[in-house]
């Protein structure tokens, strides 16, 4: 079994993995970081989104070995350990942008990436288009769109 | 109303763990020594099983066991059941085919589980599963519910694949109305089959403790106690008192996680056989085959009108596809949750509904958000809208002429509506939607080469499921009351244990709001506990929009008992008569004096018990209530959908959505609106995007998220959501419930809008761009032919 090394949420990790291991499995099962979720098997749903070297990726479609030497940020690493919530997390709570919470980590990680790429003033149409890769069955996206617009603005100060 | 009391938009307590990735969903749980299970499922829709060869699989690395239907039967594990008895017109009981958790003898749908591999790792289990060889004798598949009754029987017990032929209402009166009618509107309607697709796939972890001879099941269930009851009493995997069922955080259910499925049964059974915890996690493509589907009705309906546009009769004939086996509540969905709502918001003197439920070689069908009521609403609201168009009457005006205006109102289909004001919601919705300005907007669209349409859906539903005697008399095998226990701790904090279950509905917050409001204690001092049969006394779970109306009423009744006892304790403390004790805003006072005791002091005294003798009052402050509702509740409202269609591509854009719902009193308006948003999204999904498609061989062609179109953010508009309020008279909080309303109202509003835009009724759901484009062309060529 080949070895893989990466930095996850600021911590260096090394493990031997079956080469078929997906990054999402590595995070959830080897590292017990279960905040990143598996919602599908065709790369549609986005529940597994993490940041790989600063860019949002679907961790169900990345092999753990592909992340060798990379920096991975998961939902657990978004806010400081004993610190306040990240503005995007706070925005989701404030605007009721979640119900069952299962899609939420992926939504938040995608949202932070949208801000990185599109800036802090996001209109409704842009947000809706950018969420093409994130499915939610509970909220109808209504409050997710509101939360992301608010979170984007709040991230400006931070 | 306080900032955290009833009626306040309190932000949710549970959100911290969800936004930080600290939720505990069932797949997040790892039991020590856990083994992994993979199911082998039938690739054929209908086949005899000649042989299952497990030898090669059993020899693969890491494999602990390979189990089949034969071993299951040898261990005398019982069958899965449908718990609601429906009788046919001729009095005969429904034809419930035996449903083992692992197929033996034959398979009846693509996805029917045949064997399970248990191995050390998931990869090893998957590799071994591929080595199982099953010899099948493929049989012809029955796939079309409209034709199933003319095909050979799938199950011996059900000739002509007919499960039951049920009816409700007065056939003679309806036929007379049809003969006397000035106008009859006739429609043939297919209510398209849907796949629920909650974002969290199902998971089951079965664990056996040999020391205690006891079982634990972690499961993504909406109703842990019901699962425990069915698995122990009917499936007989473990005795009830030796089985603990835990539903931790659950990522959405929408009904699909109510039912007792093969996988949890097998995981429990296998755990004892291998002596290790056994975990199964459903893949998404597997979920398309393993989770119950929804809807799937074929209906012919006729609505009779008099010369004033008054509805004088409604006749409905429905064929309901229940799939290959009867799932846990399947029989009730197209009967008592469907036909009983065919009066809609209207005063209809005569209604008759016939329902034939059939078996086909497809995934079993059961409740999915709305469960019978979306189907009923679609039939009624399409008939009314089309009827209005055919008679040249404005659709809002036709509705007004037919609204029920006095309550209580006994419908001809069992339900007695308690309170409502349908006129008020229609009026408010029309104002918010600016119906008056529609003509101008339509002309603007036309100038841009687009078609614009407006559609109404004035829906009603029955929820707050349900009064036990009523449903019992209709064949339900269980009561549908709810339980609550309110435990006051010596330090004054409160734990509410509810038999309801949250999988997105926010009970940890709303239930705490009610307790905080009633007892006058800070909401931070209230915890809500659910989902564990070791902690919570028997409860019926969450579905049917029942947690507010039924679950919270049980909480209120328990609170009332707590208040009564606390007053007794306060009386001893304050040396006053019990009748003189007043309780308000967390303080007990002796009437007419300034003698008082705080909540916390009274709680502590109840447990320290120094101020009263055991003979006078039992120590402690904890009360329980089981609440059985006296009636269903009847949320109702008006949704108005406005669409703009590009005739060249058939693409529909929803340019306006207005929802005015009457949910009675509301505990948390933010959460209630969220339920409307989500319900509407699912209804729009049904109307525009979603369909579970089978080919003639019974293969599920739309078998993954690549082929089955889930609503995305781009498909949905921002909604205008408002309410009118007629409090529910049958529970103390005045709550009607809100969870399913959006999914019930929406499909009819969308299709009414699109057909308004394109000028033809010849359109089925889902109204994909292709379907709309084709409908426009068909109508144009028919128009041409007529000229």
C-alpha cells in the first residue's frame, strides 16, 4: 500500500492507503474528519467539497494519492478551533440556510470559493448559477442564496 | 411574544454543529470492530432464483460472511410488512405478498436484495460481492401500472396484480350529477413517479452484545420506536426490550426514511451471526433502487358543473402503482391520504373515487412528502383550472364561487374541515402576486417573443397525523398519537424528551421555544432529546406534518402537569394554599401578596423534598403525556405561479411565486417559511424536472443523479411567502402544521401556469423543455388541421 502525505487543516498527516481510496474516504475514515459528506456517486451533489491548495474540489472525485503534498482545508478547519464561526458559517445560521445540515459543509466550502473567484458583491443570479454543483433537498436554495450573499459581504471586513 | 418565545424567528440551536461539520450522521459513527456490508441486488426486474453460489465470494480476503435468503429463512426471520389494512369493495382484504428481507425463490424488481457480503473493509466487501454468482431464470416484467391488471400475476396471492380495489363516496349521486351537469371537464392525469433523494443516503449499523443478548441499531430512521416495534414484533430479529434503536442526526427524510427496509433487518441479523457490528451505507445509485419511490398514479377524473359554474360532482378513478412489494404504509397513500382530500377547498355535494392498487416489477412505492395529498390536489386543481377555461370563467372567480365558507364543514369523503378562510388566502395571494398587472407583463413578454402564463393552486391538506381511533377504523395497524416527557432537573434546567424526530425541521429549537415560553425560563436552559429508544418513551416519529400539531401538544400537556405539580411544591414552600399560587414568567407568587419563589428554587425543592412529606406529595418534577389528536388538521392556502416560456426551446422560467398559507398559529416563522421553500422546490421538481423512468424490461433508466434531474438553485425563484391565520381549534397551540404544504400545492400551480402560457392542456409532468416544446407544436398543428 503506497504512502500519502498531505497537510489537512494545518496539520501534517501521513498514512498508507489502498490506491483506490478517495480523498473523501481518507478524510472521513482515516482522519475521522466526518464533516465532509458523501451524498452521491456521480460527482453531482457537492456534499464533499473541500479546498485543495486553495481551490474548491469535489473530494469524492479526487484520489487520496492525488492530494499527496497538497494543502487540504475541510469544513472543520474553516474556523479557528476555539474561535468564532467563519463569517460564511455565521451567515448560514443567521439566514436559516440549512435544515438537515447534510449538504451544508459542501455549500459553505463552495460559497467561500465563490467569493474567492467572484468577489464580495454577489447578485442572486450569479449565486444560483455558481451553485450548479451543489444539491440541497431541504431548503429550496432560497435562504442559501441569501446566506451566501450576506456571508460574502461579511467576509470583506475579515 | 418574547425574543425566544412562541412566534419568534429564533435562530436554531442545532446549527452550530451542522455549519462546523460536527454533526453526527449515522455514517459518521464507527463502532469498535465494525465490519462492512455490501448487498447484492437483482439485475433483473422479474426472475426465478435457481442458484446462489457464494463459495468464491466467501473465500475472498477479509470476508466474514456471505448470507442469502435461504439462511434468513432458516433462522426464521420474519417478513417485512405493510401496517395499514385496506379492504376492497367486495370486502376482501388487500393482497399482501410475502416480503422477505433477502429474496428467496424469486426476485421482483431490479434492486431486490438477494445476498449480503460482510467483510473487514468496504473495498473487500465490494470485491467479494462481485464474485457472487446468481443463476436467474428471467421472467417477463410488468412495468406499466395501467396495463398491470392484464398481465400475468407477479405474486400468487394477487391475481391480475391487483392488491385491492377500493372506493369511497357515493357513485350513484355522482353519476346523477354528471348526467345533470351543464358542463363536464374530463382529464387524464399521470402523477409522475419520483425518487425522494434525501441528501443523506440511508445507513444501518447493527450491533449485537453477546454478554447481554441485546441488539443496537443505528439507523437513518424518522421513527426509531416504530422501527423497533416492527423489527421485534413482526420481523422477529430481536425482542423489543432487547433492541435499542438510535437515529442520530438524519440528513432529510421526506417520508423515505419512515419505512422498515430489508437492510436494517439484515445488518442486525448479520451482526449476531458474525459477532461484529455490521455497517451498511447506501450508495446514491443504490438508493435509487433501495429507497421507496413516491407518487405513480394514473387517473381519469371528471368534474361536473352547473350553469353557474358551481361544482356539483366529482368522479375519480385511479390506478396506483405500489411496486413489487407493499412497503410499510403504502396501502394508505392512494386511499385514506388521497381520496379524502378530493373535495379540495370546495363545497362539492357528491364525490366518488375508485382506486385500484397494483403490483409491478418496480421499486416499492410509499409516502413521499405530501403522500397522497399532492396527487389529490393536482387532480382537483387541474380540473378547476381547466373547467374555468372551458367555461370562460376567470379561474379565481370560479374558485370563489365554490369555496367552503362555513365551518366545521363535513365533506362527502370522510374529512370534516375544522376552520379556514380560503377566500382570505386567495385575496392576499392575488394582491402579492399582482395578478392585476399580469396582462401588462404578458404583453411585454410577447413583445420579447416569449409566452407568459399564470396558474393557481388553492390546496388543502389533512395532516397532524392522526387521531388513533379514526385511522384505526380505517385499517391502520398503529395509533398515531405522540408522547412527551418534560423533566425538570434539580438545578432548574429542563429536558424535553419527544417521540418526534427531527431531520431538518428544527425541533431542537422550536420545542425549546415552546417550553421556554410556557415556563418563563431562558431557552438556553431547555434541551430537546429525541431519536433514542433507550432515552425516549414510545413515540410515533415525524412525518405527515405532525410534530407541531401532535408532538408539541403532547409537550404542552406534559408542561401543564409539571406546572400543576410545581405549584403544589411552591405552595408548601410558601406556606400557602395551592389554589392561591400563581405562576407567570418563571415565578410562583401567592395571590395578593409579594411572597414568591423562583422557578429554580421550586425545582430544587421538588427534589430535596424537605418542605413536604412523602405522604403529601411525591418528590421530583417530571411529567409525561401521551396526546391523541381529536381530528386531523387542515392547512390550506393559495399558491400562484407565473412563468415565462421560450417557445423555441420549450424552456420554462418561473418568474414569480407567491405562497399564502394558513398554518394556524406558528411557533417559528423562519422555520415555517423554510418548510414552504423546501416543499415548493420539491413540487417544482415534480412539475418540471423529475421522473423515475423504467424501460419495458423493468430497468430503472433514470438510475443516478446524472439521469434524474434534481432541482438546482438555478431552477428555482425567490419566493414571496406570507400567511393568513385561522387557528386550529383542535389543539391548544392552534397549530395546523406546514411541512408538506409546498410539495402539495406546487405541481398544480406550475402546470396551470404553463398550460395557460402555451394554450393547450395536453401536457404531462415533468414539463421539461422537450415536453413543452412538443406540446406547443402539437397544439399548433392541431390548430392548423382544424382551420
